[in-house]
C-alpha cells in the first residue's frame, strides 16, 4: 500500500474538517444577515453611543510573555418600538465582534450614531428583541471566511506536495 494515501488521510481529513467547521460559522452569520435584510424596519433612537475598552491578554512575537493590551469597539444602544412595545438593541451588525488596538475605527462608528439621533432599526418580526442597525455581516465574518480559504489552500498544497513525492510502500 502506498504510504502517501495514509498521509493524505491523516492530514487531509482533520484539515478538511476544520475548513468545514470554520466555513459553517461564517455561512451561519452570512445567512443571518441575508435574512435580516428582509426584516421590517422601524425608527429607533440612539440612547448611548461610545467606545467600549477592554483589556485582553496578548503575546508578543518576540517573547513568550503574555501582557495586557487595550482593545476598542464601538458600542451603540438604540431603543425602538414594535406594536406599541419598547425594545432595546446593541447589535450593529451580524457576526463575531472584532476588537481593534486602534481606537479610531470605534470612534468613527460611535460618531456616526450620536445620542438622540433617529436611526433605522431592522427587527425580526417573529422576535422583535432580535434587531440590528445594519443588516450586514461585520469584519468577524470576513475573518472566518478568510481563515476557511487559507486552511483549504494549505490543505491542497500539502496534498499536492504529498502526491508529487515518490511513492512509499511498506
């Protein structure tokens, strides 16, 4: 039996499974955003707009030490009414959160939603608690898609390398 096919199974199956898991996560966020684009809109008002600062543990490339670092994210809270009932949402878009070491993007987003301003809110008619200011995916979803593509390319390169090597039998 050619040992290359065993290598392909040992490497290709786990990497293929990782590609499927990562792509499924990205797909779910994207489908949620596409569904939200068909949701009805109501007008909401911004009750809070600011920057959320979090301390995270990071590891520098040049050392094995873990140190704290600041990360930023815009936080916008809107209130809106559906069928005479008031709701509150903090969702800007669909997908995972992405914190940035640069405060600028968070400031820009927060400035786009000043407190007291009226904004369109897309809400789920079956569950009005579920709402979003933008029925689109955020950066987190694109990071998941990029990771899935990168893993798939790595898997294909490894399989091509294994297949291009001379057969090894035992």
